[in-house]
């Protein structure tokens, strides 16, 4: 299959983990949460189908999950392309026999302009990826999940939808819409055994926040640790979670431990806000 790369790592999953025997599709694989989600799912025994726009991005992560012992394929995918989403799910079925879990992690950053300043075409592009791209991925996965008797869809939302921040309106609106979509799909797809839940991260220690810390430190002329301490001070647990911490919530919602949950939004922000 020219669009995929098979990774030989371990025997087919049996009783070797929380997700043993499950086929997990993860979009937006790359630095940050996508990478950590792939690693966490692999560590719990899942077979992985990893998607991102660039093969070079996928190559780094697939090497890591191979080292953990996972079987995986990589499929370069633009989730705003419905045909590409369909090819991704077909690849999952051909390689591993179906789809059990879909983690909708792919996203587009904000334009970082106020409502009155921004070209609304940019907000449409954010919505096209963060909302409609996730919906297209979910629709493409449904026939394969139903063929397996059900499945779990995990949307990756954001705390900014609950607590808007300056010049992040496009992103906040798109993630707020994704939370509503989570409830709508949970209601509609529940009878077929497909659960739909969301993880709602806040600040996450990882590559994206590292960039923010460096930029803020430079612009204010203060040491980076000052910015880190300010972020941590907002959080009852005393530190902002890492992207690896948030990945644990994804594993939970992907697994049968959450079999009675659908339509829920699981806040993983260290207690910075309570929904």
C-alpha cells in the first residue's frame, strides 16, 4: 500500500494491555499531544493508524511507537478532505481488520486577531479543520466501527472554549462547536454502540507551551521560569499538566473502562477551571 508504512513491532494484540485487540486511529500526530497519545495508546497494547499531513512528521512518531512494541501504519491525511479521511479508514481496515477507536486530535491554530480585525475567511478555515474535519473523520470511521459492534470516538477540545482568551476567538468558537458536536453525535450514535466523548485540556507542558513561554519571556524581559511559575500558580495541583498527562485521559476514554460514558467532556486542566 503506497500511502502507508507498515511497522513490525510485536505480535497481534491478545491479552497484553488495556487496549489489546483494539485498532486506534489518531489524527494530528506530531509534536505535542498527538505524539503522546500515540505513545500512550501503544503502551496499552493498541494497534495504531497514525495520520498527519506530512509523512516526515509521522516518521518520527512511528519510530517511537515501534520501540514501545506497537504495530502501526502511517497514512498522510488532510482531514479537511473527505476522500482522504475515507482512505485512512480503509487503510486501517485493510491492515488491522477495522476501527475501534478514533482520536480526533488534528487542529488548526488561531489567527490571533480580534473579531473586528480578523479576516473571517481565516476563522472559516479554523472551523473547517477543528470542527468539520473531525466530523468527516468520524463519519468515515462509522461503518468500520459498526462492523465491529461499536467503538469510541475521542474529540480533543480545549479549555479556551469554556474560558475565552484574547485574540483566540476563532479557535475558541471552533472548539466550543466541537463540544456541542460531541453531545449531538453521542445521542445519535449511541444506539449503534459508538460512544463519543471529549477531552478538554487547558495549558499543557509541551512544545506549543514551550514556544509561548519563550516568546513571553523575551517580550517581557523576564526569565522563562517566571512565566512557568505564573502558569503553575493558576492550577490547584500546582503545575500545568503535561501533554503526556492528558494522553492518559485519552486512553481512559478509548478503553472499556469508560464503557458507560458518552456525550461527556473530561476536563484535564489540573483544576484550573471547573466545568
